[in-house]
């Protein structure tokens, strides 16, 4: 029998239903988000912006946009409510990477210097990797973590004073502790740099009050709308009102064409859900579950980077086991447990092998897992890793 597209979708649905999902950047969206993203809005072209944009940019380049104009403005208003901010917001970025690209181009030119977190210490690809547009287009310099794995704010300040970057970036994809946004803002002000925050991983925690907010401190803030926000895949950019025109122009026409109005609808549903008391309770549970699972791994003798977690993820440093992160990732996959290999501070292996794994609790908390469930899963992972280590000997 010939395969068709929906056979692959059915297989993926089965995998998601069966597996224990611990990838920190993944989550499960609601039926309403799926309905919005799969709606007739996918048919509509709408290059440009609603006429009444705060930035003063021109309107749409197509007719028939009266409904999507209202939808996009509605979506923008919701996200301001989620983060209790008067910052300007652009809901058009197709992804977090798209949001970061536009954010950079709003205030930087190719060759400008950016101070960012070192990639091996938990930063994202778009924070200066030499194989990414960020590393190719800008003069990237990096700050480090200290011996305990925490962001070294003294190093941040020393590097900022030494290199005088035009922009300082805070944010990470594999960092388990509170980020000192106020400290970063003070350093940026001291050296006259723009301060940008990529809060893609922790945006849900910021919304629920489980992580300090960068609003009022950063000049530009980017995020994805999936991960802990548990919504449609896509990006957002927030900025101080005086940067609104620069940011909007950097998104369109600078780096994107027509926005995806069906995804913007999904982002609007995501914001509606994030404004509910149930969502805030969900995020509180994500953080509790992460601490419980992390503590169980420590009890079992594992080396946890920074010695714990304040958010929705943590890193296991597997160096002492002799196993690579990739080997553990692949073996866990065979047992229906999904996570990802990850570099650890002072990494000696290549990123494709890595010495650690990243563990997150957002997705399975959505499925109803409790602290006891995550402790049980930690025990199962320990059994599998010990079996691998025994074979390796």
C-alpha cells in the first residue's frame, strides 16, 4: 500500500503519545492552538503591518486584510498583557532565530561587536556560533561561567570594558539558573551598549513570575512562543517604544516577507492561555518537577552542572561515566525516553558527541506528570545509563 503524508503524521502522533518527552525546548500545544494554526488564515497574504502601528510604518501591500489587521493588533495587545509591559511588540517573526536576526539588524550593522555567552556554556546557535549568521555577520566576543557553572558577572563586565561591544546579549538554551538581568543592564549602561535578552526558554517562567523579568531593563527582548509558553512555533520581538520603527523595519522588509497569519492566530491563542490562572499553576508545577527530578539525579550520584536548577531544565555532566551525551541520547531513544545531548562547561568533546545531556520538564508536566513521576523517570534513566556504563567497561 502506498504511503501518503498523513501516514507520517500518524506515526509521529504515535511516537509523541508513547515517548517520555524530556527535550527542554519542546512542549505539547492545546487543541485550540492546533485549530488556529490549521485554519483558513494560511490562505491570506499580508505583507506589511496594520495601518495603526505604533511605529508609524506603512500599512499592508495587499487588499482584503481587514480581518488579519484586527487579528494581529489583538495578538500584540494580548502579549503586552502576558508580560505586563508597555513595550512595543512585533508578532511576525517566523521563529526565534528569525526574531534574533531581525533584532540584531534593528540596531547593528555587519561587523559590529556583540558580547554574548560562550556557546559551550549554554548559549544558543544564534548567539554567535561561527557556523550561524550571527557568527558570520558580527564580531562576536564571549563571556564565560565560573567554576561552579554560573554566569560570571565579573567576566561579563571585564569583557564589556575591554571590548566595548555595541550590544550585550543575555539568554541561553541550556542554563539552569536565574539570569541577573539587572546586572547585565548596569554593565550595558556603563559601556554604552544596547542590552538584548533572548528569553526563549524562560519566557513562560517570566510570564508566571517564576523568573525575574527583563522588561524595563532590556532595550530589545526576543522569545519563541513554544517551549515554556506552550504554544504555536514562532517568535516575538519586544522593544522600547523608541526602537519600534527600527524593529518593525528589520522584520519587514528587512528579513522577512509575508507574515504567517495562521501562526499569528496560534500565537494569539497561546497568549490567551498564558493569561489564565491554570497556566501559571502549570509553570509553577514545571519548576517544582524540575527541582525534584534534578535532586533525584544528585541523590543517585550524578554531576549536575551548577549543582541544581532554578527553572525548567538542568544539565547532567556525564564525563565521569565515560559515556558521551550522544550515546546516552541514542540509548534512551531506544527505551522511549527523549532528550538531547549537550555540551558542558569546559567541554572536551565535539558538539556532535558532547559530554552531557539536557533534561527538561515542561512537556511531560503538560501531560500531567507529577514530582513522583519525574523521580521515577530519573530512576529509569539511571538504570539505563548504569547498564551502558557496565557494557562500556
